[in-house]
């Protein structure tokens, strides 16, 4: 039960992190979608996944 609660806590924090990034990035037109793939990647890989997603968006799109 404790591990499930910790996982839910990480998912919620990841969602807020991505939402906060999108609030700042709207001025630069660099919005990342808030969907299951981005949330789970940030949940399991941490904040470096956010930087990797931004870098991927810059290089590919």
C-alpha cells in the first residue's frame, strides 16, 4: 500500500511539473502535451525526462 501511495504521489507531482512548465513555455510556443506518455516518462525518469522531451521537441519538430 505504501508503494502504491508513493507512485500516485510521483504521478501527481509529475503532472504539476509538466503543467508548470507549460505555463512558462506558452510564451515561447514550446508546449508539451499533458498525456499518459509524458506523465509516465517524467514519473519514472524524473526531471531529466522533461529536459529530454523539450530537447526532442526542439530537434525534431
